[in-house]
């Protein structure tokens, strides 16, 4: 291109103009000079796909909006498609069509990637295009880039952390104020930290999708949403949080992806963490991810896990990476499942547990319960007796045990006459005896 014609012009087709889409648009406009100086290219949004283009929207001129994806796909001037509509359909069709047509794709869509990631990565590779997805996990934190580019030789053994801001906000509020779960959830909704339908967040499904993506990249193996076992925070009570604090712990929803005997195990569950664990102080809607490997020891990345502007910053950084590697995509542009590792069964994982049991207030109760645990070779580390009469409870912490043994003991204990409600154990991470 002749020098007099100015910087190269790169045109984007944006799909969706919601919280993140509108922020990507404004960030690209506000930072245009800086981005042009850094990349040597003038990057702008040419077309925006929305459902109702006639609705007036702040920030972008009305003639950019269309409700026809073909206006973006069929425009040879548009080289990057930024997908920010969310969900799997029609996002999958749009992303597939864009890659098929040789356009690069940037997406923040964890549902799509946790279900179709490796198909899309392969397609991008086949078409010598690019797909980038930094914003799909942990908002503004550049964990995908670090995993893809900086950890290739790190021999990673585990990736774990707090990857859902909504549940972290709720648990932080319960811990800070003693609020009940339902009240903390209502407060999170009032302040915009939880959606009107919070199911995906509180059930752990949102974190599971993110952990599937992180595990896939960390262990070079296709890990899908269905490969992740998840437990949400619905059953964590304010009593559990209060007792945990008494014992020196706080409760967090963790995503944990680990290698056991070179096999992958990925799960999401609430866990008691020692107060002095670095993740214990990650509060509110913040996220934090630990990477552990033989070559790096331990790295922690933390920051805002969501938010329109924060997420938009990760999307724009992906756009800049696409522009930087245009014409010369290499192995960093395509996550590859070259390891193809097997999965390690949940039953064989060895974990520590905390358990609050509502029991009858009568002699011999503790003995009966201890006997069942003994039969399953589950060793009790400590027991506290709380309350009297109809409020009698046992608060127990256990030494590390194979999860299948613990589950079998719990099932039997749930059937004892002296136990008044279904036992709901919570795992304990980072105890001294682990
Ligand atoms: N918000 C965050 O903090 C955050 C953080 C990390 C990742 N993400 C991810 O970023 C993506 C976008 O999230 P968001 O918060 O910006 O969602 P959002 O506010 O709901 O925006 C989505 C937009 O896409 C539009 N849309 C949906 N289906 C469409 C279709 N078939 N055709 C055209 N437009 C369509 C919606 O239009 P209508 O207005 O007509 O419904 C809406 O404007 C999601 O994948 C999300 O998981 C978000």
C-alpha cells in the first residue's frame, strides 16, 4: 500500500450491541489514535448486527445497524467478526460462517466455546484464519493469552480459582454481613451483580463453562461442558459460613482443573478455604486464577471478572492481536488438542470435607455417626457440638479421604434416625494435612 494512502483500514462486523458490544464500540472510538499508533492500522466498526435496527441507540450512527447477518458476511471489506450476542444459536452459525469465509473471529462467548470450541479452533486452522476468546473467561484478566502463549513449556498441573463474580459477590456478602443466601442473592440482583434469572451463575454452570475452556487450553485436550462436574452455592447456608469462620475458613465457589496421574479432572464446587489463602481475600465480583506447574511453581492472576467496559477491554485486546498476526497466523492462533488426555474419575479424587449435621439431642448420637464413618475408613479430624434440643448440630471436619468412600458414608448417615436433615458436605481446600 502506498505511504500516501494512510494507515491500513481494518473493518469490523460487530454482532450484538448490548453491555459488551456497545462498550467495544465506544472503546475502539475513544482509543482510536492510540490503537493506530500501536498497530499502524485504523480499526473501525463498519456494521452492527442487532435484532431491531430501527430502535435508536446511543453511541453509533443509525446507518451502521442491520438485522441481516449477510450484510456482514458478504462484505469483503469486513475482515474481523466480533461475536457478542451470547448463547449457542445463532452464534455458532454466525461464527462458523465467518471462519468459513476467511474472516477472523473474536468472541466472548463461554457457552459456545465450552461446547463447540475445538470444532471452531480446527475450522480456523483449516481456513488459516484466527479465533480469539480472551473475554470468555474472567473478564479483563488476560488468562487465556497467558495460558496460550506463556505456558506452553510450563508443564501445568492445575488451574483453579474464582471464575464467577456473581457467586463470589453473594458469598462475600454472606460472610461480611451474616446475611442468608436468599437475602444476599436479592442484594446482588439489586446492585446489578446478578441477573434476574441467576440460575447459570448460582448453579455453577457458568463457572463450569469457563473451567472447560481453561482446562482445554491448559492441558491441550478437548474438555467440554459435559466433562465438568459442578455443584452450585444454593445449599451453602449462613450457618455454614459462620461455623467456617469459627474454624478459620471462608467459603468460596472454586473452579478446579487438575491432572491426576496425567489424567484430567475438572470440577466446580463451593469450598472452605483457609483465611490466609490468597483466594480468601478475593472479594465481591473480582475473579482470580492460579496456574500451577513444575516449571513455574505458582502464578496468580486477578482482577475484574466482568463488567461492560472491563470485558470490552479484553475484546479490544483480541482485536489488536488479530490485527498484529494478520496474514501470518501461526500455532498460537489455534489451540490444538495434541495431548488427548483421559479423564480422572471424581470418585478417586482424595479430598477433605466439612460437614454440618442436624441431629437429635440424645445420648449415643455421636457414637453412632462415628461408627458409620469408621466403617468407611473416613477419619474425623475435629467435631464441635452446637445448639441444644431441636437445634442440636454437629460440625465436623475430616482428614483427606477418597471421595467415593466419603459419599458412601454420607449416604448411610443420611438414613440414620438420629440425623434430622440431608447431610450436605462442603469440600475443604488447602488444609495443613493435605
Ligand atoms: N456482561 C459481561 O460482563 C460479560 C463478561 C464476560 C463475557 N460476557 C459475554 O459477552 C457476550 C455478550 O454479553 P452482554 O453482557 O453484552 O449481553 P447483552 O447485554 O445481553 O447483549 C447481547 C446483545 O446481543 C443481541 N442479540 C442477541 N441475539 C441476537 C441475534 N440473534 N441477532 C442480533 N442481535 C442479537 C441482543 O439484542 P436484544 O437487545 O435485541 O436482545 C443484545 O443487544 C456473552 O457471550 C457474554 O457471556 C459478558
